[in-house]
C-alpha cells in the first residue's frame, strides 16, 4: 500500500466479544483484573463490555460494576455496546466511556435475531442513541454486521455496504467497523468491499472486525491491509466470535497474529509488548476454563 506518510496501525482489543459467549460466569474481580491489564498494553480502544439485557447476555450483567474499577488515567478509549435507548442512557452516565457501539446489520434476519428489531427500526433507533451520546460527549460506532454476506439467504451485494454507509453518513455518523460476522469473507471480497469503502468514505474512522479460522486469518488481514485498512479489531488468543458462525473454530482475529503480521511487514505497532505478554498469560485460564 503506497503512502508518503508513516503507516500507523490502530488495534481495538475486544474482550467483550471474547467473553460474552462463555457460559460459565467469569467473576467480576477477574474481569476487572484482566481489563486493567489490557489498559496497560496501549491499545487504541478497548471494547470492554455491554449495556444490554442480562437475559440476552448474562456474561455482561456486571459491566457497570466492572467499569467502576477500571483504570481512569489510561489513554485507551473505551467502547460499550448498546442495543436500545436504555442501554445508551445507562452507558452515557459514565464519563470514562468514549464510544457507544451499535450493531447494525445488512441482514434483516440477523438484525432481528441480534436486537429484536428490523433494519429500518434499528436505523431510526441509532439516531436517538446518537442524540443521547452527543449530549454526553460521546460518539457512536456503527458495527456493520454481515458486511461480507450472511448464512440466511438474505440479499447481499457489496454495493449494499456502500448504500448503508451512505445513509449513515448522511445522518451524521462517522465511525464504522465492517464486520465479517460469521467468517464468510474471502480475500477477494474483502479487497472489493474495503477498497470501495475506504475510497468513498476517506474522511471517516473506518475499521474492520474479522472473524476467522487460524488457517485463514493471514490472507484476510493481508487483503484488508492491501485495501487500505489500518484499524483492526482483535481478541487475545483469537477467542470469541459469533455464536451463529456454525463453526467453533471461527473466532476473533488473534491480537498476537495481527502483531506478527505487521512485524513481518516492518510496520510498527505501538504497544507495550511486556504488558501484552502478561495479558496473554492472564487470558489463558479465563478463556480455557
């Protein structure tokens, strides 16, 4: 990727995505200890928790309690996922949170499964969520899920990604992550979609949220990078991923693998590697329990 400016990669670490599908409840104290360690690493952002129904995601029922004990002085920005106005209001009460994340899907089926609302209703909802966020000095990140296809047979074409983003852009949104929700994206599709997105919305904060297997992560990262993507969501050890993927081996993009890739390209990743090693050791008993 040709550029006259130094390449700067931003990593958003996603322990929330890694934790939320674990059935056994992770003790609140363990979450606090692990998240505080991640804050020492120097990630650009930390997707740390969600303000959603505890019936839907019981693992995240202690997000507010966890937040109260997180390091306040870290430069890492915090993202909290919300799915309705109540969640947005609750999350906005915390000054430490920088972003509210909302999952807006290209797939009508997935949108209803994920938020109990259709795409049109969800689009109207995020306008209200944005109002709440801005009144509390926060921004909204839209996770455009099923951004590379869906397993339900719902209509999909790369142009639909641009159409959704155009509508969101016209409504004032500027922060987006295109999600390979169930790991369907091929390298060629990633190049097509992310290349078009980066060209059309170059004034936006754009990233990619990849779900992948350990045998195909590299080709997906390479395609993303070649398409101009410099902002990646990851999870330590590649844990987590979408429960609807239908393949237990499809997890999040591994933080360690992404760092390895950019090291091999001579692209610096500004993280404290000693603190990263400590976090990596802490993650093993949490996610392998």
